C-alpha cells in the first residue's frame, strides 16, 4: 500500500473527533500532530463562595497530557494497521515534543 492510500484509509476510519491529534500527508510520510494549546479544556470553578473553593484532583503536567494523547492515538492507528495487515509495512518515529506540541511520523 502506498502512503497516500494509507492516508485515505486513515481518514475514512478516523473522524477528527476520534483522534486527539490531526493527521497530515507530507511527501512520503504521514505526520500526526497534537497541540495541547488547541485541545485543552477550560475548567470552570463551581458557583458559590470563593473561600470554599477546593479542587479534589491532582494536576496532570502538560508533558503527561501530551504523552497520553500520543499513546492513545498511536495505539488506535497501530491497531487499525494491524486490521489491514499493514502493520509490518510501516514505521513509526519516536514522538517529538516541542513546547506544547507533540508529533510522530508514519513512513
């Protein structure tokens, strides 16, 4: 299978809301990118007395959020390639993080 055919199959399989990141075809590879700034959710404080504000959760670091999004999508994509019997024909680069953006290549 050629890279453009794989890209088309990935676009057919995964709607934008199915993946954390975005897939783009660039030359002979597919690039998956996730930008934490574009995909983070605002947490609204509860209504009431500001003095009683307490959040009962542990903060997750941006690096952990990026890696979690990457791991989830990479697992989904690898699973789909396995369904297509194409897994052994493609290589995944190591994820690269720059600021609040993480990406990997499929080639």
